[in-house]
């Protein structure tokens, strides 16, 4: 009977936790919850006898894996998985998975909501602008981007996308216009929404050479990771483009400086909020539990990422 640890410094919503429990109990698996912990040592201690672990933004690195000699699988309840050291997991013979698509609508709604918030001047009582009739470019066309495209088209935006790993047909069937280059993204959009992972190729890739191509009054929306932004160049873009706006679901490293000088054109959520809905919590948590059960019962590795 596998033992599953649900380790969440940011706990699942109550309904999600109950449904995760139900899945594991129906499979006759033992489980325990570690929530709201403040010391990584608590995580390492809890991992000591775990054969599977479900995490959210929690860090599974070499130290965590070394503390988990029985661990066979870790599932990140969400799409991103840069909080898992994949090389270390492989070295420890641990399967790493994510749950793609389960929180996509939640992140997409937040992206659109932040666009509206900035278009209306942060609801400052003055006249703002509408999204209808504006161009939106999606950098990356994964699950979240596809939900953003669907909502944006309903609002009346013209939607473009660039994704070097997909064929143009995948975009065009959704009524999205494919672009040929990264440079085209930044030349085209009134709104540019980032949907790329943080890796060696993308870190600080959103730099001045790209930001300089943007329209003076364009808005850059980041629900991805702060690591993809060259923050010095972002500051330069705000200084030189007097109507340029930046909105993010992750606190920038230079947040204090940005807010001191550009508070009217910058907004970021206090904590990463994209997946923070009851529905997304439930979808991702239950999917993670089901993937663990399928792995142990059937050897299913469908969502393996290492």
C-alpha cells in the first residue's frame, strides 16, 4: 500500500483536499498532509517514508530527494515544474510529473483580468480603453494560451501567436493567426502575453532588443515566470516608452524601484495567483492523485517530464 505525502506550503482549498483524500482512500493508499510549513527541514522529515509526493510550489531538489529514500514519484499539481530538479530526480530514479491543463482556465482568466485592470487605468476613475479591437499576441501556445485566446476572441480582440514547437495549423484551426518570428510578437501586439517556461534558453530572454520593438502604449502580461524577464531592460522600457505597461503574476525582483517610479503603469500580484481558484485547486490536486494511482497500478507515465 503506497504512502503518499501531500506537501503544500500553500495548502490546497478544503474541497480539493477532501477530493484528493477520497481518491487515495478509494485506492486504499495511506497518505499524510504537510501544510503551511515554514522550515524546509519539516518537508525533508516528512519525505523520509513517502513513496509518492504531491506538491504545488514546493521545492524538490537534491536535498529533498536525498531525504526520501523510498520516493518513486513526485507530481507537481500544476503545469510548471521548474521547482523540481529533474536531473536529480532522474539520478534518484524518481519519476517527475506535472498536471498540464488542469489550472489553465484559472490562469487565463487572471491574464485577461489583469489586461482589463490596466486598460482601465487600475480603476482610477478616469477614462480608460477597451480590449475589443486590440491585437493580442501569445508567446507560446500551450494550454493556458489557448484558453486566453478563446476568451480574448470572445471579447473581440484579434489574436496572434508564436510557438516554434507547434505547427501553424494548430493555431489557425482555433482562429489564431500564427507569427513567424519572436520579433514579430513584439512588433505586433497591443497586448503581449507570455506563456513560456523558464529555462536556460528563455532566462532574461525578454530583453531590450525585443522590448524596444513594442508599441509605445503596449502592455506586457507575464503569467509565466519572472526569470524570463531582463528586469533592467524592463525598467528601461518603462522609462523610454511613456505609455508602456507591465503586469505580472509574479513579483519582480526590482519591484520596489518599479512601483516607486511607475506605479501607474506597473502591477503585480502579491503572490502567484494564477492557479489560486477553488476549481483549479481541485482539478490539479485530483489529477495528481489519479496520476499517482495510475503509476503504481498500471505503470502509467503519461505526464512524465524527466
